């Protein structure tokens, strides 16, 4: 087994962070140039701005420029930047880069068209999940924690905590971080 020298990590990670910033700047520059060129050659500028994929492109590019501006104005290590929740939220908006790929992949375009055509059914599914979450979350909290306050399951101490159990049980096979321990709670989980 190959072991790295002790100073390898301290040398490698700053280089990696610097390299990732360079790659990000190049990608953003490419995306910006692409967006500007498409805007310039479009016949109807108002229609260009109203298209959903162009809006997503702008939402994917804008956080980078805002974060660079904030870094220049506030400094890299200032208290304002470390406490700036807004900047962290803008950095999380980089997920729009993935949506930007929909322009180039048929599978993502098909998914977008499917969601657009079936939005009523998706909303109905979300309503059903929310109603079931409210009903079964309240029941799970009552059965697991509310009936016996001394030895109740502390993971179900509140209805929102029980709603978490309902969500992971309905949408996945469960993480196993929460599970009912009382017989009535297990019966409810089986339902």
C-alpha cells in the first residue's frame, strides 16, 4: 500500500481548490459567451429573454458574478462574507448547470416535456403525500411518544420529527434512523 508523505495533503488541496476555481471561471466564461452570442443572433430579443432555458442559463451564470463581486467588495476573509448566507445560497444555485444540460440531451428534454404535460398529476401526488404525511405523522407521534410520556420513543418527540419518518417511509425504503418500537406504532408503520 502506498502512503502519501505528511505534507502531501497540505500541498495538494490548495492546488486543487485553486484549480477548481480556474475551471469554474473558464466554464462560466464559456457559458457567458455562449449566452451573449445566442442573444446577439436571436431575431426576437424579448422572446429570447422569456424562454425557460435561457432564464435557467442566466440563473446559472449570475451567482458566480455576484459571488466574485462580493469577494472583491468584502475581501476573502472578512466577517461579512463568512456570515453571508445569501452568498452561500447563490453558490448552491450552481445546480442550474445540470438543468442547462437539458438543451443538449434528449433524455433530459423528454423528462422536462413529461413534467410539463403531467404537472396536474404531479401536484395531485404531492397533495396525497402531504395529506398522508399530516395524518400518519400525527398518529405516529401519538402512538410512539404521546401515549407513554415516561418511556416514549424520543425520536418521535414532535409531529415534524414523525413527519420525517412518514416521508422517508413513503418515498423510500427508509433510512433506518427512525423506526417505531411500540406495537401500535409498528402496526401503523405496516399500514
